[in-house]
């Protein structure tokens, strides 16, 4: 059986940021706010709402200041936003963000391609950003991309992931998100990487983030949970990436994690029905079908029930 | 870590039967043969090729006699077909089938809906079919549907699944396929059910069959493997069911299982690239996109490479 399943876990919804950032369709700001409010209403207690990067790079999130401000006073839910540099940090603070996420890759190739810096240069930047953000009273996460494989370098040594995770914690980060950015991890590898990381770091300061390229996202999350991790990223409807883009697939659908964990007796605090209604809301906004199996099955069931009701009336 | 992973496993490809039976599009007989040949060429060593049910019920497989005959002389690969009654058995034998699969449900509600018999009546029928088929030199599998949940009854007691599995083995079946027909299982439940079944039956006479309604098919297969199961059903491209039909979702995509198992160091004997080419072949035949994440990611990568090559030329 499973050893020591936790009573409850925290799922961080990343749909509004990781999910929407690559969408060609700009989701109107009011619809984004509605989307986030629906996620809160569904029971998500941690939500990555936007990214304070230059809108030239991510036009889909050009309304970050307005989105940040909208939710800056919410006490019951934790909202966070990505921050790439000092300007982003200033803007996030101005918008009232109380939690930010810095990001880098565990592999040089992806770090260079994504943020045009070496890992050494990025750590130097973090050395400035981290104390500044902490000094301004913010909680700071760090996301470590390509921790289970890099599109340029292939395998990434677990020792490297563990050492970088520890270094980021030692620098003052509150929580590290260990990410399978391109969705290539397998559950044996997850256990091996997490064993190395957990030999140096506390589980309660770690989160995992899996994409679903080969349908392995749920099993990888379960493998991480078996190793003692209780904090998981997910995106409603499997938003994120683009199924037709090379090396970029969607996040694990939040509904798949909620379904699996709840059925295993692990409390997520999320209302599955409200979550699926939220998937439908954002699918309607985007105008293209979402990839999530669970969402499509729910939609099929709903349509079938509606047809039956119509036939009966 | 994972306890005692097997060195190798057997994946049974069920795409030609479970995959195609609900498709509205009739795949021409020659294309079906081509599909099966491609699966063999990709390394699948066990393939469920058709079903000898009345074509009135499953018009998509009305060419069962011709499909059966076509592969009756193949020595290197095991082919099997579903058989619902004595007439089906006669027809399967006439087509040269050496292995058949009888089918029933672990829950009364689904058994009644699917084959219009009680479980008791079905076992009585099996009592006639099994010795007859064995007497004709056939290998006989039995598929036990709704073993992890029934669309009519909900939960199905693990004790009931274990008792029926044992009864079918005692009646002379060579192998029992324990099936999550509607894709509702979770990995904790899989381990609990398999523990009960394995307390009465040998692992080598069992197989599992998972559908992917909530994205749990890979984790459920891995959970079964952890319990000692080494025989798994899958359908290339995630064929099977219909994502828009209530309570019917596709099989676990064969490419997801192959990817996961091989990455974990477990030999499947399957060539992933040839398998994905076969998914593309059958998608082209069906004329609608397949649901498999892995297949869509592969297709996206391929299109991207083709575009790059075109730009360069």
C-alpha cells in the first residue's frame, strides 16, 4: 500500500499565469478577474495570478498590475505572481502583491534560452532580489524549471537539482517549486530526485510542478506525495503550453489531482464540480477545447443529461 | 522507492477491438489489417484484434471473420477476440482464432445493461463456453468489467472482484483481465483490490485494464505493477469510448504506458516511434483527433521539425 499518505495537501492553481501566458487569445482583464474569483470560490487557497514580466515578452499578461491590485486585499487566499527582475519586483510591490515567485532553470541550456543568463548570473540576481523582497515583507518562492529533463541538455543530475534547491533556500527563499517544465519525468525518477532533495531540504518548504506530455503528471505527483511532498501545482483544464508546440505540454489538470487525491482520502479543500464549471468558463473565453480528459468527460456527461432532459420535456 | 519492479511486462494492444468498436466511422477491412500489421511491427506481442459479437450490435467490427482469418497463422504474436456466446465461439474457431476472451461485469447493474444477464446466468454460460473452447484447443481469457466502479451501482466490493476472479480461474480460464471500464479507479483502491485478488490468485494469470477518465490510468497501471501485475491492456492513441459520451472514456494510451515503463527501466518490447506512427495512421483513418497527450506532443514536434526544414530549404 501507500506509506503515510498525508491528511491534506495544498494545490496551487497556476492556470491564470502558466495557463494563460502562451494563449494567443488575450483574455480580457475582467474575464481574468472572474476566472480567479471562480477559482477562489471552488476552494483553491493558493493561486498564481499573473506575471510581472515585460508585456513585450508576454502580451497575454500585460494587465498584471490591474490583476495584482484586484486581489491584493484578499486575506483568505494566497496569491502570487512571477517576477523576473528588480523592475518586476517594484511593479509587483506597487500592485500590492504579498507573495512573488522568482524563476530559473536547473539546466544551463534552458536557463540561457528562457532568461538569457547563466545559472551563476541568475543566482547573483536572486542574491539582490531575495533580500530586497524579503525586506519589503514579501513571501518569496523560487521555481526551479527543467528539474527532471531539459529540452537542450536531456538529463539533469538529481544532485544538481538538490544543490540548487538548497542554495535557493539558504539564500532566503520560503518555498522552492521543483518543476518538470517539459513533462518528461517518470515516477521512479521523481522518487530518486526527491530523495536527493529531501536529504538536504525540508519537505514543507518544497512544492512540485508537473506537466502532462506523456500522461505521467498524475503518477509523478503521487510519487512525490509518497516521498512526503504536500504542495502541488496544477492548472484547471490542463491549461498551459500548447499541445502542438514542441517540448511544451499542458500542466496537470487541477481536476485530475483533486479527483485522485480526494479518492485516496487526501483532502484538497477543492469542490470538483465548481472547479469543472470554472474550466468551462475559461474554455468559453479561449474558444478552443481544453486537453483535460476529466473535463471532457464531465462536459460529455452534462451534455448527455441536457439532451435527456430536453427529450423528456 | 518502488519495490521490486519487473524486468519486463506484456502490454496487450486493444485498439483494434476496444478502440474501434464505438467509432462511428467504419474503418475499412484492409485498413484494419494494415493497422494490426503496424502494431505487430511496432513490437506489440499480444493484440485484441476483433470481436465475434452480432454485427447488429457492433457494426464497426462486422468484418470479424475476415480479420480473424487474416492473422490466424501468425506464430510470433498472440491475437485474441471477444466471444459472447456459443455462436461467437463457433465463428471465432472457424476464423482460426487460437485465443478468445469471454466478458462479464463484476457488478450486476452493468452486467445486465451490457449483456442482459445476471452474473449467475453469465457464469452458467461460461460453464458451457469455457470447457468447449478449451476442448477445441483454445486459450481462454475472461475480462471482468467494472471491477473498480459501476456506472449504475457505484462502488464494487473488492471481495466480490476477488471471488469472481478466482471463480473464473477455477472454471478453467487461463487469464483474467480486471477492468476499470469507466475509468474511475484511484491508485490506493487499485492496490486494495489487487491485494484481495492476489490473496486468492496468481499474478501471472492476471492482467489489468484501465481507462483514463480522470487522467489516472498511468498511475493505476503503475500501482498494479507495484503489486506484482506484469500484464497490461492499452490502446494506441487512447482509442476507445468517446470523450463526449457519459461514463465512457478512452483506454490508457499505449504510448503513455510504453513511455512510463521504459523510463522506469521496465522492458515492454515496443518501439515508441513506430507506435506513434501507428497512432497517426489510425487517426488519419478515423478523421478525428485522438485524445492522447503523448501522441499530440509527438505530432506537434514533428510538424515543427517539418516547418523548420521547409523554411531552411
